[in-house]
C-alpha cells in the first residue's frame, strides 16, 4: 500500500504545481494585455508598415 500513498502524494503535489502555474500565467497574461495599446493608438509608420522600410 506504500506505492498508493506515494502515488497520491505525487498527484496532489503535481496538482498544487499546476494551480500555482495557472495563477502565474493568469497574472502574466493580465499584465501583457494591459501593455498592449488598444487599436487606433498604435504608432503610425511612414509607409504604413512596421520596420521603417
């Protein structure tokens, strides 16, 4: 029965890690979304294309 306990512990540990990662990703995505300017406020390029060509 020791194997079963180890397996359960391993699964619950992985579940904790996944929940922590989801939290971090959620925060990261929220920050990224805030940084992206809304359409219409993006800088205009001389020829209408990025890269200054």
